[in-house]
């Protein structure tokens, strides 16, 4: 199971945080601090897996943004990398060539997409089409609802 | 999904409201959030950010409190609040409003409300109770999106106590016509199962239905539950094996809809989930495992190495293969796969390869052997993570012989990264377990400061959580050790155990009854093999422990035995007395051994000034002046140190005089020999017929040694200076071994020291040995024409026979076959170093001539294997001297002979031998024989051991090693069936023999 997913910038600024297990606030802060220092301290071309306490940390850098998740010890690291990748694909599909700014200014959308993809720390839906369809469904709603105001 | 939209559209009128935000998610810089974010990015200092956010929070607070704020505005405010929280500023005042938004907002606003709730609150938060009704209402809504949102928030976080309130509604959703709802419901139930397993027990049959759902997404979701269920209780779900195998086969075969493909790999998440389930099902269950072999093989085959995702599948597959009941064919493929991972230039794969290797070497340490060079390279890798993983791997293959090198490497690593949190963890584990293995293997011969250092490691350090854990771990592992058989544990280890238990048992007091450790210690005292010194350690530990009434009673018992039954040892009496008094007087005990203060080192007056008066009194009374320990030490025999050198391999070969009685006397003999040896030490032997292996270079490598040996005509790399007078002038000039190690050599040397004790001994294990040695002999039928005749130089046939004069020796007969036409011209001989030769033809086969050469080979120093290599030189009357090289390896078992002794003699010998080794071996099981008998028979058959006697579950076995003239040195084995393994205790007067023999025993038993 995934315990948390963090998105942060090269400067260590948190862009998105998702906690799948109940963690006290103080502990969350510590994790965020530890993750940013650990991951940002990694040299390029080093391996994408780390250890933190009894969790496996898998991270990947996409452009200026680091995607970092904490997993149970028995999880498959390579698969987690693909989970991150799939999430990026979904963001990309939604925003169209996603960049850090998209996520900064529309982080709630990024959360919605994440909620359709992962649920309770497990991959909910592996089919990209299905995920994007359910996000579209909610967004259609939004567009339609917003149309009258533009008039 | 289209009807989702339709239904939503029908609900639209209620959603119509003014929204200044633009459409599908592009940012609007004019929005308040946009302004906030921009404002923050323009700031330069943390302080400015704080001021800005404070201001922002103030304004948010004001707005949420205002009754005029609409839900739509609230939604926008909530997003800003989420943003502030993400930056690390508390906006707790907004939590209640988030719930309100979820309660009262329209679908869009609700969505943000739920999001804010799930980001702000924890499962334990009381606010959540306010949400229950909202969730319940939304679950029952006709709007699919509302149901989805409710299910999402429920599987995010839901108060455990409130699950019953919504469970029936969620359950109902399992039969919902929309797959997205069914899927989310399954995941919600999975989450419920995780937080409150008993509450969902009654719906297990519905899970089965979900497993059979026609939608692959729902089925995949149900596997999360099954993985958990099967992990906890595999026995109850064995019947699912067939279904899981079928599903996996279908997935692998590409039967799923194409949109489940990920980078053209069919449903990788599903595959991996299934593989993990199969691993749990097939673990230690041959029948179940057999059902899955085919599909596992197919998975391996289908997952070609081309994309990250296939590597993920391969890795999981390998893990499964190694978890289920082994099938050699699959294991082979999996091992190959691991090899590919390890060798991969991709660093992530290398990492996983090392990880997989770490996992599999626990089953078969030899699997690490082919990768030693890679492992060595990884040890120096620039990435600390790789390094760490490599150390972890080494840690698994630690044995008595390589422990020093490995620990050294670990310390090296720790020195570099001592501030890392995880490293502390590593140190503890490594030190702990390594020490345990060292103690149990090297035990009594170890220098006393090693355990002392270990104890210091345990005792030192701040009293933080990790230290506590380490200590608790030590205590726990020692308690379980003591609960088992303690007779095999070395005394020093027992002493360490006593100290640790005495000092830190209080850490586990809450979870066990206080007397249990006491009883274990008391049992230790009762055992006959416990030495006096150990007993005094044990008593010391008991003194620290006797706090509870149970322990006091036990302690009194023990003391009485020691004080009144007349134990002669003063130290023991003293300790027992202390224990007696302290156990009775709790106050005194609390003062002497304060429970709290044991971590602080007491102040010690090292000059012992308070004793000055006493000393001067004593001196005045005529006592002898004090002698420093340093002075006294000189008389003491130094304790034996743990030998850190890798065992050298030397090939001492005794020569016996030989005569060449060929049909025709050889016209000329040139002799030279290549002897392989890796010994850095020189093996000095006596007499003119012996070898001096001076400056023998270490020659070995993955493909190194033998290849050189086979290239005939070249001088073999390891050259031997021959003091022997037999050396003929034609002998090729001896080359000095090249000085200085090649760049690679250093690494190889490291490899040899790291991998020593795995498989066979260092150099030998790196050399691949062919079963036959080919000789190329020039045919000289006609003087002008030379044809190459391939003659098969059969591996030596080794027989043993008794000789009148020399005791026993090995007869090595090499059958040398050459064409009839050339046999008269060729004279063949064996290198004199292995001693030669009787070239007389035993019999003449038509068309061939056969010469049988006899010579004696003995093993001077016990070794797992020796390499015998030589140069065969011959010369035709008119031609140049020719040479051909050969080599073969002789294993220790060729030099073993049964030793027939009586049980009585065995007992006498047993006590007189100093070198011993203990190890557990696999038991051989056959249908019609006792395991012990079967195992010993197997050993007898394979290694020529003599079974002296079998009494009950114990058996004694003896053998001897041909080692020069005479009977040879004995090695005694004492075998006892213990649980499922055979505890073997080897003793011999020869230092290396038990170890080498043990290796062959292991090998022999694995082969059967």
C-alpha cells in the first residue's frame, strides 16, 4: 500500500500532498522535510529508490517537479515508478502538456485526478481511458455549469 | 459512462450559479488564489511569506465567518485554505466550514468540500462524526457523481466506530449496475477490512462475487482484499488457486480489453497482484505450487525485457518463484533473470537485482558467486543506496571466514554516512546479527575484546528509540536462542547473552512474565557444559534481574545450591552470595543496582585513592607490592585470535621416486609443471623431493586460469621453481611471476575474501573445470607432415590402494591414447613434481598404445579442492621439444578414506582434537530408512566415511585424510538429529579439515 504521495519542486516547495494512512500532523511535517532533503540531495542518474524507516521511498523527477511516494516494504518499486508515471500521464492528458504551474494553480484538479486513480493507497483503476472518462464526467459538469456565467 | 453524464445533466439546474473561474482547469490569474500564489512566489524571505499567509488566513477567517458568504465563494476560500495548509500553516478554523461545504454545497462545491475534509482531517478527528450523515445521504443519492465522491471519502478516511452506520449502504453498492460504483465500493470495503476486519466478515461471499465480476476493474479491486486475506490466512483460500492461475493466464495471454494495457503490456498491475497472491498461496505447499508452475513460466517468458513495467513483472515473478515450493527448472530461469537485473546498466534494475539476490542467497549462497565481480563494483558505487543494498547482500552471506572483511566494508560505509537516520538502523542490525553469527561460529576462539566492543555498542548511545529497539531486539533474539538448544553455543556467546539479558530484560518486562528470563538463565546454570566463567556471568545477570517475587525464589534456589552443595569455585560462591543477599534485601539492591541509572556510567575513582589507607596498612603488614597487569601479562599465554587470513590453498605434492620403464627409453625428458596455488604463504616442505612454491602468483578469475592452461605451448602462469635435480636442461625457463597486482586483481582479491566460504574456497571456485582435458599432440608419422591428433586425455582415474611401504596412496592412472604410428616416436612423461611415472604399456589395444602412469598425490593441507596442473613435455628424436598442458581438479573427497576405529577409541580421539566446527546440515529422507541412517549412508557412499556407530538419534562417523606417508590425519564427525536438520560437529587435529569436509558433506547432501 502507498502511504503517501508528495509532489515538490526543486526548491523543496510542496505542491501536493496526499496521505493514505492516518499520520499525525507533526509526523507529516517531518516526513515532508525528510523527503525533500533526501530526494533533493540525490545526484542525477542515481537510483530512484530509497529507504526511510521501514518504508520504501520511490521518487522520480519530471521536469522541475519531484514525485515521491512512500510504500510498504513488500511493494514492488518498479511498479510504483509506473504508478507515478501513470499519474503524470493522466495529468498530462488532462492539462495538455502539463507543467509545474498547472499543478500549482490547479492543485485541486490534480487532487481530483489522483482520487480517481488511487484510492486508499491502492491503484483503483489501471485503465487510462476509464480514469480520464470519470474525470471528464465531473468536469463536463463543471463546464456546463459554468457556461451560463460566461454569457 | 455516458449515462453518468446524462444523469448529471438532469441535475444541472440546481448547479447553475455564477462562477468567475474559467473552464477545464486553466488558471485564472485574476482569481484570489492566483493572486495569493503569485504573491508568494514573488517573496524572497520566509519571514515575508509568514506575514503574507497570516494576513491571508485572517481574511479567510473573516470571510468564512460572514453569513453573507455563498457556498460558491466558500469553495474558492476552501481552496485557498488548502493551499495555506500545504505551505505548513494551520487553518483549523476552516475545518468545520469544509464539512459544511460538503454538506450543503452543490455537486461541485461538495467535491471541494470533501477534498478539503480529506486533506484536513484524520480518521481520529471528532469533526468526522459530523460528516457521517452527509456521507450517508450522498451514498443514497441518485447522482452517480455524488455516490462516487462519498465512496471516495469513505475509503480515504472514516471513523472506525461509524462504519456500521454506512456499511449496509456500501455493501448494497456491490451490486450497482455501474462498474465504477462497484469498484469504489469494493475498495471502500477493503479499507474497512483494514481498519476493522471483524465488521466486514459477513460479506466474504460478496467478495467472491466481486472476484467474478465481469468488469476487470472491479475484479482487480477485489484482489486487494484477497491479497490481504490470503496473506493473513493462506490455508482458507487454497481453493482459489485455480481461479487465480486462470485469471493470470488470461491476462498474460492478452485476453483483457486493450485499454487495460499499459505501454502495450496487458494489465501489469493486475498481473503483479496475482503473482503476489500466488506467492502466498504456494508458499510451503507443494501441491498448490505445482498448479502454478506453468503460468509462472509463461509470465517469465512473456515479459520480455524491454520496458520498466515488464521488469516490474519479472521481478515479482522471480520473487514468487523463490517463495513457492521450488522447481529447479523455474529457479534456474529466475536465477538467470536475477543475473540480467544485476548486470543491467540501468541503476534501478541493478538495485533490484541486488535486492533479489539478497533474498535468494538466503536459500542458496552459491547464487551470489557468478556475480561477485558485479557485487564488488557495486560496493564502490557512487550511489549510497546501491552500496547499502550491496552491504545488505554481503550481510546475508556472512560466515565465519569472510566476516572480518564484510564488517570492515560496513564500517567504511558507516564512516561516510554516519548522520543518516536509516544508517543507524543498519548499524544496529548489522552489528547485532553479524555478532550473533560470529559468536556462534567463531565463538570460543575469538579475541575477548570483540564481545566487549559489541556490548559497548549496545550500552552506549543516547537512550533513544532506536537504541531501545536494538536492545529489545537483542534481548528477544537471545531469549529465543536460550529457549532452543544451548549446548552448541560457544561459552563466550553465552556470556554475552547473560550480560545483555541481565542489563536489558526490563525492556520486555511488560510483555512476558518476569520469571521467564530468570528460568532460562537458571537452566543455563544447570547444564553441564556451561563453563565456570559463564556461570559467573549468568549469576551476575540474575543478580540484576531478581526484582519480582518469582525471580527471588528462583534466585534463592540457585544460591542455595551453590553455597551449600559445596561448589569449590570461589568466584561462583562469591557471586551466589551476592545474589543471595541482594535478592533478599530489596532496598540494598535498589541502591547497588539502580534500575534507572544503569545507562549513566557511574563515576569511578580510577586512582582508587580511597584504598590508599588499606594499601599502606597491608604493605606495613608485609604484603607483596602490587604488580601491574602488564607485568603479569607476560606470563600469560596469549589468547588465540580469530584467523583473518583466507585459507590458502597449497598443493603440496609428495614425490615418490619413479622409474620410467617405457618400451623404449625416452630419449629426452623435459619436465615442467604448472601448479596452481593461491596461497600467499609459502609452503615449505622438507626433503629434496618436495616443492617450493615460491612466489606463486595468485592466479584465478572467472575464466582466467584454465584458459591459460589449455593454450599449449605457453608457459603456464604459475610457475614453480624446481629445486628438484630431475629438472632437465630443456625445461622452459622459469618466469618470475609478474609483480604488482593488475587493476582488476585487487577487486578479485577482495572478491576472494568476501566470497570465501561460499561454495568452495576462494580461488578454486572461480575456475571452471572441464571434465576432460584435451591434449594436442603432434603426430609425427612422417617427418615432413604434421597432423594434429586430438587425443583424449581422460581424467585421471583415481583409485586407492594400499602399498606395503608407504601406507596408502592414490594411484593416478592417466590413460594416454595416441595413434599407433606415433607412439614409438613420442615419449611421454608426467611432470616430476606430481611424481611419475611408469610408462610401461599395460596392455596394447589394437591401433592404440596405452601407457599407464602411476604416481602419488596427497593433500598436505586440507582444502576443499586442489588444482593439479602440469606440463607434458615430449620430444621426437629429430624435432623440437613439444609441450602440452593439462590440469584437473581434485576434490577433498578423493583424499578421504574411511577410518575404522572402535567407539572407545573414537571417544579418546574426540577429546584430544582441538579444531572443531559445528553446523546444521540437511537431513536426507528416504522411505524405508531412518533419516539419520539415510543421511549417514549418503555421506558414507559419497565421501568414503566410516560410520562408527549409530545410537538413537546420534551417530558418530570417522574418516582420515591422505596426507603424506602414514595413516593420514583423522577427522571425526558427531551427528545428531535436531528438529529437521542434522547437527554436525566436526573435530580434527588439522585446522582446515573440518571446514573443508563440512563443505563436501553439505554438497553431498544437497545432491541427494
